[in-house]
């Protein structure tokens, strides 16, 4: 057994030495610093820089809202949700300056022009847009911000860039290895943490993403599996294993090519399944980071060889054609001479290209031939320092490189810790943990928001009215997060008070200055019953919120309804089989609470069925019909009239579960809609270019407005 352990250790030590250049027993800070600063060919980093910059040029008008900046930032009544309260949105047209800086920064990254300044401006502008309104924050937006920040510290402009062309002193064939390491680590975290987060019971039970396999991209798989089987085995279990391990397979040379194929297919499928902007394309653009650092030079050499051979064949064909037409011995002799000359040129080009590539590879690998046994003093230096250089300069250089590695180590630890830091930032937790942005829990939770009711009560006049929940907001994400519900209530209060100030306070038709705001959000998580998220009896304006304390007005997730989840699927399938537009809504409510709902006139054959618990159904009072309350228990059902309100009181001591079945009479008679194309690539490109045009138009008009304002001030 000892011999086997020793043999295993020796093999592991040999692999360790092959990778890092020192043995396991020699692991220390100095050797790690040397390894992190080994020179690697810069071409792969340059390609990543160019592709990322181009992707961001198209991301800014779309997902960053550049094409719709006037609608997003133009109204003073629009509610924004800053992560840090003192960071506020600039009014239009000044917000256009942020977008212009962001776009020019992305352009500078792609071109490698004034790279350090361009990347820093891009990162600062991108982070400002994220922090000023977290309702637009998601995982891939957070990823783009991190990549932009990391690139600003690298030397990605030393190769294939305008900086290297205009200032030769910046040009370099190599960069320190840490330039690659931080980017590869970031995408390793992206994949690996996504797999770790999918290791939950919700995901592995197959409830996180429902009916996704009905999409056409799964058609080849559905030749062998049913929709439910595809959802469970492929969407949930295969994707879990894929996310958890794909980064490891891409780092191992033996499995890299196969892993790249699966990874490319995965991102291409995501680009069809979800509207997630440039995220799949950025992931595709960064996949080659896991290949050898000089892969672009290998491709370049291969393409040169193909071009040379094509040129030779073209010359041969031209001279052969000329020989046929002229039929002259002299021409034939010239053809022969030209053939020899071209062959010599081709041979010379191949030899020069091969020699150049070999020299570059030899330069990149020169550290591998150097030991760490202390016999050669130069091998223990952290970077190339002339022997004539003073010792203190060498020491400063080593300290700088050591500090660089310490900062990288802190970044590595922080990125590994943040996805599990929700026990600290409890105020951002709801039914799920933390802000969606930095958790990497992609697609783990599927939300189905049924309704959002915002009620404003005038406490002085004893009157109430309802507000459209999306009138002052740009999206609906705020309604699922307690911290943003708190911010929304105060924004709505300020908008109401500002409107009141414009009117006569003593006018009885207007609202007073003493109001309360109640928010009732009904949502379903991962196929559960639809239930209320926040306590509808609590005045949100009278609550406090802290990022380090749980949300006091958050209602608990009713996990006692989990046993019903499989039965809900069966009931839904039966209801959907009635006709094309029949549907069902499952409701769960707490004891002592009332569910109030209006039934639209287009809904027909509406039936309320009690699954469990004791409730009282109270219809709206109407002079045209007899209104009678009914007590209902598990198994009871009642037909409901359309076009009126009704209430369901949970009078029992436990949670009540019930359902509505109905069909939409309008949709039943509707005409057949032409199916959308499966690959609308041309339409997507046209949309992106149109958004780019709108974005540039908004920028120009905003700059003109700023210019005229400044001119008037002067």
C-alpha cells in the first residue's frame, strides 16, 4: 500500500512539475509568483479583447438600454432602484454622456486604442449603470462588468492593437501568465458555480425549468424521449453535470476538443431558448482562452500555408492555360521556370513561417527548462532584471509582482465567497437567496407572477385607490424583491406628494398628505401554488429595511404544498385537454387572509374548487343579482360569474389550497397566428443595427441639447 501511495505521489508530483515548473514540496509564495509571471504568447488575449469589445458595442444599445435611454431615464417620476442609495441617476440629457463614454470605451477595447483608459472608462460607466438601478442587474450583466474591470489591469493591448502599432514600445509578443489566469478563473467560476447552484433539490427534482423542452431545439432529443423525460434528464440532470464539470474538461487537453463542441452547442441553444443578449456570444468568444496561448499564431500559420498553396495552384493553372492557347515551347519553358520559382517561394515561406513560430514557442517555454534548485541565481528571479541593475530596483520589482499576486489571490477568494454570502446580506433575500446578479444561480428559479396589487390609502379622508404597479417602473423585477418593494413604496409616495403640491390641499377631490401603501404580490416559484409574497396588511411606508436584517414583511414560502406539486401537473394536463384555451390557476393562502380578485368578462365557465382547507366565498354586492356567501371545504366547488369582484376568506386554522378553472372565450375564436421563424438571424441582426441607429441618434440629440443649454448659460 505504501508503494502504491508513493507511486501515486510521484506521478502527481511529475504532473505538478510539468504544469508549474516546481515540485509539490517546493511550493511557496516565491515560486507561485514566478509561475504567475511566466511569459505567455499574447495573441489569444488579443483575440479575447477584440471579440469582447465588439460584443459590448452591440450590448450597450440593447441590454444596457442605450436605444431607449430617453424612456428609461427621461422622466423624473420613473422609479429607480440603486444598490447604494447615494448613487443616483443623472437626468437626461446628461445620462447620454455615460452611455457615450461606455460605448467609446468598448470601441477602444476592441481597437486596442488608449486601452488602459478605454477599459477603465468602460468599467466605471458599466458599474455605474448597474449600481444606479439593480432592477436591471442579472448574472451576465455582472459578468460583463467584471470582465471589463479585469481587462483594464491586463496588457491586452500589447498585441494586434492600435496602441502597439502607434507606440512600438508597448508592443510585445508575450504577457505575464496572470493576464490569462484571472480571465480563465472568472469563466471557471461562471460554469462551476452555476453547476453548484443547480445541485439543489429544486433543480435535481426537475421543477426549476418547466416545459422548456417544448422548444424546437430539443426536437432531435424528443425522437427518443418524451417532453417530461427531456425536461428531467436533459434540461436538469445533464445541464447540472455539464455546468459542474465543463470547465475541467476544457482545461484537460485530452477532452478539450469534445468539451468545446458541447460548450458551443450549449451556448448556441441558449441563444435560441432565452433572450439574454450577448451573453452566449461572449461565452463563445472566450472559450478559446482554454486553448494553448499561441493558437491564433498556429491558425495564422495554417492560413498562410493554404494561401501559399492556393496561389501556387492558381499560377500553375494560369500558365497551363497559357501553354494550351499559345502552344509555344518558349512559353512552356517559362511555365516550368515559374513553377520552380513558385515552389521555391512556397518552400521559403513555409520555412520562414515555421522558423518564426518555433522561435516564438521556444521563447514562451524558456522558463520550463530552468530549475528551481538554487544553482542558477537567474532562475530564482521573478522577472528579467539586468545584472547591472541595482539590487534595490530588483527588490522593488519583486515586491510589485508579489503584490500583484496577493491582489489576485484576494479577488479569487472574494469570487468564491460572494455566491455564498447571503447569510450576511439578509436584506436582499426573499424566497431565494440574495441579489440575482452575483449568485450565478442561472435558471435555478422560475417565477410566475400572477398579479401585483398596489393600494394607496388616504388616512385622513378614509379613502383608497389603486395604482398601476408598472406605471412608474421600467420592468417588473422590483415586485419580487423586498428591498426594491421598500424603495418602490417611497418612490410612489414622493410622486404622489409632488402631485399633491401642484394642487389645492383643501380640495376634497384630491388626496391628503397622510397616506399608507399596501403591496400584494401573488407569485409562483418553480411550479408551486401561487401565493402572496409580502404581507398585504402591512403599510410598507411604516417598515424599515436593512441589508443585514431579514425582510420583516416577507411572507414565508408555503412548502407544505410541495406534496401537491406532482398532482398539480396532472390536473393541469387534464384541464389543458378540454380545449386549446382552457387553463387553471392554483392558489394557496394563509389563515386569516383574504384573496380578492376580479374575473374579466372574457373568461367563461369559471369554477372555484377547494382542494384543502376551509374558506368562505363572498361575491361582490350587485343590485342585478342575489349575492350570497358560501362556506366551502375540501372537495367543494362553485361556479363564478364573470365581470365582478369576489373574495375568498381563509377562515380555517391552516393553509387553504384551491384552484380556478376557466377558458378564454376571446382566444378560442381568435385566428391562427403564423408561427415565428426558428432562426430569425436576419431579423435579429436588423434589430440590433436599428437599435444602434437609435442609440447614436439619442447620443447626438442629447449632446446638442447639452450644447444649447451651456450656450444659454454663457
